[in-house]
C-alpha cells in the first residue's frame, strides 16, 4: 500500500469561481495527486479544498496552490464571516494510510519551509507540526486575524516559525499561512431555526470542549472569574475534541453552530448531532439539519446510521447504502442542499476513479448477458460466488423480516445480529465474484508473457504458476465463505419468520451449489500447480468443505420440508 496524505487547504476566496479554479488547476497538474472536493462558501468568502496523494506529490501540489493563491488573492480586499489571516489561511496535512503522524508533521515542516523561503509568506506551524505548545492551537496563531497581523509580526513572542517577520508589501497582499499536521477533522455546521448569532454562540459554548468563561452572578453579564495566574476560569463544554462558534449565514438566512470535530473516537458525528440538538432544544431552538464541509470518512456515516437504527430498534443487517440513507435522513444532511455520498464520503470518491469493470455493478440481465457472451469470463467461479451471495442474501432477508415481525419486537436484536452476519458474508462473496474473474485474467496475462529466451521462459513459467495458484485459492475462499452462510440459513429455518421458511430453503440450495461449483474450479486449477503438496492439501480441505455443505443442505431442507408439509 502506498503512503497517502490528505491536504485540506482553506483559501480566502469563496465567491469568484474563476479565481478558485486557477488554484485548483495547479493541484490537478501534479501526477500522484487526486482532487477530491472543492467547497466554496459565499458568506464566509472561503473555499475548502481537499486532495490526496503520495507525500512528496501532495507537498508539491500544496506549494503550487499556495503560490497561485498568493498571485490571485489580495487580502487587503478580503471580507468574510470566517476567521482568517491569509490568502491561504490554513494548510493542514492529514495522514491517511501507511504513514505516521510524525512523518506527516515532517512533511508539513518541509512544506512550511518552502512557503516561507520561496514565497516570502510568514508561516505559523500548528497542531502536530508546532514548535511550541501555545502554537498547537490554530486559534492562537490566527488571533487578531489579518487586520491584526502587522502588530502580531512585530511581537517577538509571535514571530513566525518560518518566512519573514515583517509586514512588507508582499505580506500585506498574501497575509500569513498556518501549516500543520493533524488528525482527520470533520468540519460541520448545525443548522438552527433561528437567526440569532448570540443564541447560536450560547449553544456552541454549551458543547465545545473549551466551554465558556465562569462568571460572578449573571452567567452572561457577570464579571469573569480568573485563576491565580490571571487566566479566566472556564466551565467545560460537553463534547470532547470539539471547537465551535455560532454565526449567521446570510446565504441561507439562518444561524449555525460551526464545529470542528478533531477526535472522532471521543466524539462521533451522531453524538455531536444529538448533543447540539439537546442543548438547542433547552433554549427553545431546533436543529433542522447538519451541513458537512468537505469530505467525511465512511465510518462516521455508517456509525451514525447504525446508531439511529438501534434507537429505532431496527435491524442493522441492511445494505451499506441503506445505512447511509438512514444517517442522511436522521441528521438532515440534505437539509440545505443535496448530500451525494459519492461526492462527500472520502472512500466513495477515491473508489470512483477505478477503471476496472465491475461485474457486481451490472444489472441482473447485464450479468447474465456478460456470462453468456463469447468471453470465457465470468465463468463458473464467479457464478459460484454469486450463488453464495444470493444464499446469504436470502438468509439475511429472513432475518430482517423476522426483526420486523409484529409481536417479535423483543427479539429484534437477535435477528439483527443474524442479519449483520449475513450481510458480511454476502458482501465478501460479491467481492469474490470479481476477484475470481480477475484471477482468471491474471492466468491469461501470464500465458501471454514473452518466451523467446531462456530467461523469459523462466519468468513466464514462474508467473503462470503464481497466477494458477491464486486462481485455485480464490474459489477455495468462495467455498469457505459460502459454507459460513449455512449457520445463518439454518438459524432462520429453525427460528425465523415461518412465512419465509421456503426462502431459507432456497438459500441452502444456493449455498450448497456455491460450494460445489467453487470446488470444481479449485480442482481444475489445482491440476496445473506443480507444487503437489500445496495442491493436494487444498483439494483435501476443499473435499471436506464440500462434504459438510451437502450434509448441512440436507439437514436444512429436512427442517424446511417439515415446516411447509401440507
């Protein structure tokens, strides 16, 4: 797996799309980087851009974007509702895969060095790239905003970490930039049925981790209480790992609580939504929906969907797309504008770039037509995996019907657990539909390798053996996973909704056929494997799985026949 870093620069322009495009064009010029999202805001006059790629390439793309922003944005003319102090206001790097926070922080410092040295922009390092504790907090670095930058630069305590410490003509135009390394941050806005910024702020202070100042007497107008060092004593908010303020958005004509969730483990998205809703309700205000700025990890949405399904005592064993839909509707993610998961969930955005033809994305007719075509793939291995997926799907359907059966409300969790297990088996087998065809194509590719010299022959022979071995292992995995479906199928035949017992029976027939069909593919590929010890072991284990599948199918069918006996 490649090392991947995400970069989420915020540019101080949210109204002129031509200017924004000039900046994002620079990002898209860099190979090894994918632009994921561009989210402009007219009222804030700010655009949040998200892109991901390999570390050196992300640093290069970020530098070029900052350079272009310096050319096309003049901070002397900028007005907007969001705190800011530079054309490129912040530029955080976020570790995504196969890279540590320490490594990411080193890349952030490298980026900051180039911005300071080559572009002459004052740079403040924050979060995990910070040089001292007080600079970890972005708000501290940005305090005074652009209007107070000249005074800030003259203060020795706030000398930039990198770049010039003088407010020259160039800096007057560009402002300063905060460069950091941080964990994945979700920026969200809670939509309120009020226009009052003061009330929105009050809700924000109720929930944000920092909380609000403690006061003598009146909690709003009373004199702030300070500690021995003269610092204000704070009443902590209820949500850990969050920062929040209230504001009015003229674009929508409503007030919002704007929040950054910096630690999803401490404060999941759905917990934040419920807590803000509760604090708003206590003040006579309703949260009408949630706006996500930029992209969101799939886990945050899936966890939310499952949370709200559980509150409704509904089965969790439904498709991922249905779980996402529940999350969207439960938190009002489409309150102000459409929420397209393919454009807002980071994993979906990344996967949408795949050029590989997926069999499981075809229609039923399309899959059958593709199978019937003159192409040798998909063949029996893919069909076997699909049969197994159908068997698991039928068992899952019975579990979900049972979870919703009138009079069985106290058993919803029991059947939900079975449905979740069935969904997992189904999804794994669907993945094996494509994987089996991919393994066949690898064998064909290996046979197509050149064989003109002895060296080429050796390379070709090794490639054929490796591909053939894999082509036997994939249907063996299908056998094992399809056999797992029998546990769910039997449970549904015995304890599930009796009106659907025939569906459990058909599921058993599908699972048995999946195992037996996959075993045929194990055997035909094992015949071409030179490592006979490996091949014989695979065949022996496969024979035992087949024997057990036939036995389990017979047992389940006996139960089904007994229940539907007329």
